[in-house]
C-alpha cells in the first residue's frame, strides 16, 4: 500500500468517525437507544482501526 493510499484510507476512517459521532448525537436527541448501541460498537471498531493504522 502506498503512502497516498494510507492517507486516503485514514481520511476515510476519520470521516466515518465524524459521521458516527453526529449520528450518535441525533440518536441521543431522539431516544434511539438500540441504534445508538450499534453505532457505538461501530465507533469503537473504527477508533481501534485508526489506532492500528497510526501504529503502523
């Protein structure tokens, strides 16, 4: 994987994290508890993926 590919993937992960954070705020505002659980799980996985890529 080239450096450009890594940067592009990192940016995609960062965008996904930002979108999930916005979605979690909406879930909190509207009381969508079960959706928030799934989003929270996805957020945890993306944060772990970002940490893994940063370590590489």
